[in-house]
């Protein structure tokens, strides 16, 4: 389990709170610190829970208690740090919380929409690569079960918030002459193949498992042939498409990057907040949809109701583009939007075969960022174990034949799509 950084001390948090409250006399009187997540729950940062009681002296002395989440960079080995560096994930997320999300909120406020989409950052520390948030759990938000995954009620809440975020970002970019187009380092990008150890390594692990399963061996061979082209195909999918509505995508939409609030009487979800913007990118909104649908939904939803989910999202996305008076590119009809999603369908296969097995793993052995991105002996063991999960096996036995039928395992077919 990743431990909190040594510098995350009583004195550090006191300084952060003094800055936030603009009170140089603020004093912490009680300080508690604990890890927020265990192994396998998050691979893109270290999350630490902090509970503090403190005295504020500005405008009269008073005592407050605050629960916070501190997100810090991964304190891993030098090789892993070198691999992740080109993605610049920590600076990107700090920029988004400080500079982008407040502007998206302002745009939505212009049309009378004050619904909260994201948590607010209390303190951003660029030197330490840290962001401090209020702990959403205090406001009644909780994380859903990544193993059980989400039903339609949960999905609709997320898609509604995503559609608003996407639409507002398209308008912000239009009004500011392309201020968001520099967010060009999503999971697949033109600067680095550093995640090939994760993506291609896990693809090979899937192929190794399939090679031992009757009626799956033919797909193992196709995945192996796809591997040398995999990063290039993903890069083409992530490239913005001229003439279409591009947006600032969340970049990593899955169960553990959202938190829900539930009705205390009915148990139904009533709200959701989106967080973790380290891999945000400028490109097609359908990329976020493919990831969310193929990593985080109950199987019946994933397999049988994708059209309904795309229609639900499209209705809200186009509604908000019109409300915000977007006009840079034609707003797509539903059929046009579905065609745009088909152009990115390779990513549905990617999230299903390569990423979801990591996200729903219950085996915490070697579950760390190092094993995820490297293919040394430990990394290979970690990836091979992902495909011993009966749920993963059942899913892929159902999904791989369909992916093959529509050409997603064939390099030549994918080249034609792109």
C-alpha cells in the first residue's frame, strides 16, 4: 500500500489551510492521516485522507474540523518515473483544476446551470505536485463498487455530467481561440509510447490466456499480430478530427474516478461528481463514452443498451451546445454521432480487453504502477493473473468474437477505419 509522502505533515497542511483561509494565525490542534485507497484501487497517484481540527482567527476566533483528500504523485522507482514523465500528468491536472474547470463552471452559470460537476481544489502545490480537496465523503459522496459495476441509474448521472463538461469545453475552446487544444497527451499521444508496456503487455497476456482456451486460439494469434501496430492505432483514434465537435475529454472515466450521493430513503443515486483529470485530452467525446461503457457498466448494459446510452448522452450534449451558442463546427445529428463513435470503436476493444481486467481485479498481488507499466518478471506475472479472473474470462469469451466480426482484431481493417 502506498504510504503518504514524508513531507505531508502537520506543518504542511497548516500552511495550506492558512493560504486557503487567508489567515496567517490559523492553528491546527488535531491532525490525523491515513491512506485513502488500497493496492489496485488507483494507479495514477497516491491518495491520503487527512482530518484536522483547527482554530481560525480571522473575523473572530472559531474552531473548525475539516476532512480532506490529498492527491500526490506516485513515489515509485526511477524507471517508472521516467516512463510517466512525458505524460506530464500532474501539471496537467493542476492546470485543469486551477484554470479550466472554473471557466467551464462560469460558462454553465451563464445559462443558469449551477449544478456541481467537479470537486473544488482547496490548495494546489506545483512544487510538491499535490492537490488538496475537501473529502467528498463528508458531503455524503461515496465510491461505487468497481467489481459489481454500475447500473443504468448510475450511468445516466455520469453521462449527463460528461455531456455538460464536454459541451462547455467545446464552447470555451471556441471563445478562446483554441486554449484547450494543447491538452494533447491522453493515454495515446504523439510524444511517447511509455504506456506500451501496460497496453501491449496486457494485450500479450490476453493472447497467452486465449492460446490455452479451445475456440479462442484463433483470436490469440490475431491479438499477437495486432500488438506491433497497437500504439499507432490508438494514437490515430485520439487525434482530433477536423470538422467535428472536439472537446476536452475527461480521459479516464471509470468507477473509481467518480463519487455518488445516494438518497437515504430509497438508496437510489441522486448525484455524481467527476474527478481525476490527469489524462484529459482534446479530441472526440466518444472516446470518454467508449471507456466508461466498456470498463464500468454491468454486462447487460454494456452488451445490450449501448445505443440507448449514446442517445441519452447525445441529447444532452447537443442541448448544451445549442444553449451555449456553439457554432465552430456542425453539431452532429444522432446518426452522425454514432458514425463518429464507430470511427473510434477500436477503443471499445482496447478498454474491454486491456484495461477493464485491471480495473475489476480483486488480486492485489503486485498491484502497483510499476508492475502495470513494466514487463519484467513481476509485471508479466501481474498481467497474466488478470486473466485468471472468471469475470474477465466470461466477458472476453462473449466480446472477442464480436470484436473480431467487426474487424477490430484485423490490422488492415483498422487501417481502413482510420
